C-alpha cells in the first residue's frame, strides 16, 4: 500500500527536490515552519522511504543530519501518471521489429520538438535556453538556467525534477531522447553532463557553441 503524501509533506519534498540536500534549519526557513515541525515530517517521510539522511561532521562539533529524496520520494512527486509512462515506454521499447520501434520513437521525438518549438523562438542560443527553461517550467518541470560564470559561456539547463524519472530508473535511453530533443530545439550541441540517477542531484545539460544570432 502506497503511503499518502499530504500537502505539508509535499512542501518538504519540493524543498528537498530543489535543494537536493538540506539540513533541518534549511528546510524550516524555506517552508516557514518550526524546526520541530520539520523534524516530525522528516521522520514520517523517512519511515515511508521517501527521504534518506546522512550524518555530516563539520569541524570538531557534533555531527548533524542532512536529508535528500530517495527514488520513491521523487516518484511520489511525479503524480499517478508515472506507472502509465513506464508501461508505455516498456511496450514501445519491447517492439521486436526495429524499423517499427525506431519509427515510433522518431515520431515521439518529433512531437516533443514541435511542442517545445512553439515556445522557443529567440535568435540567440542563450535566449533560446532561457525560453526552453520557461517552457519546461510551465509543464511542471522544476528547472534552473543559472547565468554562466565566465563571459562567452552559455547558460546550463539544470532540471531539479526529472520529468522522466520513473522511466529513466529502468532505461536511461529516455535521457538520450531528451538530450536529442533539446539539441534540435536549441539548434546547438547539448550534452547531459550530470544525471540525477547517478548521484541523486540534478540533471544538467551543457550547451556548446557560440551565442550568435
């Protein structure tokens, strides 16, 4: 039986998804409740398998705990469609005829590109990256496009919530599909330089090339 995630639980889970790892004071400041209330929620979420914790020692003081989402915690935020997404992906990738399978995946990729291209219309690559971030955000993906540290570099697309997490846990080729879609939408080479399934952090897509119009 799946544990029920309440609205107050979701606030904690959303904060952890955004911060990746956090201590109790970080979470209480972010969601505006007391440390005691956060500890109670974390204890319940940890018991349900949605949150894990690790002891961190800094200096000579007592260690403190930092928390992060588990795969189950991430899945709990995806909504009930995740089982359907996994089922559909399994059925498509299980098609034995490679020509039919590749045609279906190609049609899916084209549909995703057409959908995003409606919102990504800027000339410069950096502006297209930001527009893509807004488009993904409007579709429920928690995403950041932080400004580059050095002049001439392009912004990074950082997905704090993987839209295909449940599928990617079984088959990482969905990540290749997403990378390919981003590359065509942006008109630039895109590389998945960090995957949340590797370290539990964010998915980061690095865009290479110039920012010319």
